[in-house]
C-alpha cells in the first residue's frame, strides 16, 4: 500500500517530470518485493504478470506509460487532449502522449477507457491483469478463511480428544 501511496503522491503533486519518470518504474518494480511473502498464491503470480506488462511499457517509454491522443480524448474530451504535445509528459499523470509509430510497446499502454460520468478512467492491459490477480487473491483468501472456519467448527463439535486430558488408563 505504501508503494501505491508514494506513486500516486508523486504523480499527482510533483511538478517535475523527472520525479515521475523515476517513481513510476521504481514503485512498479518494488511491488513484487512487497508481494513476495504471498508467492504461494496463484493470484500473486497473476499480479506479477500484470506488473511485468506495465513495467515493460513504462521502461520502453523512458519511465512513463504510453497513451494515445484518442484515449486521452475519450477520457477527458477532445479539447483537453489537444492541449498536450506529442511526446510530452501529461502533467498530473504517469503518461506520455505517443502515436503507434512514435511510442514503444503502445499496445501495453493506457488504452482501455472506462467511462465514469462525463469523463473516463484510462487503464492498461497490465492493469486489467493486476485487477484479475487481486480478485483471484481475494477469492483464495476467502476460501482459506472458510476452510479454517469449518475446521475450527468441526473441532469444537468433536470435543476434546480421548486421552487429551489424561483420562486414559493403561490396561492391567
């Protein structure tokens, strides 16, 4: 959670493009270290795949996530999209405005627009995979909790085991 807070804080409040270009790949690369204790869960490995896709797109574009003008226009409107120069960082975001010809790994960039009222939220294919991994991880945690709860209930129903309180006698 700390990595997410750091990334969003730098993206939102930093006036310096360089700070964003350093923080975005650093926090993406650091996430697997935070998740490593949960590596025995399938959801964690799905998240790793999404993080790898995002990191590949970000590193290929100098520390920023590629986004095309059509995605910006769909999310913010054509007027706002026209304010940004091609190849430039979009302040307040982790994105760099590219075309398919000028950007690298553009297919892994922010291209999925989810409408939210008059605006939209833009996500990458890696973000979708990360979300799927988080849902899978939550499902796995739920199943583990239910199993533990059932085992505890079954143990309470059985009561104390024979000999557990020293009531067993030796035959003579």
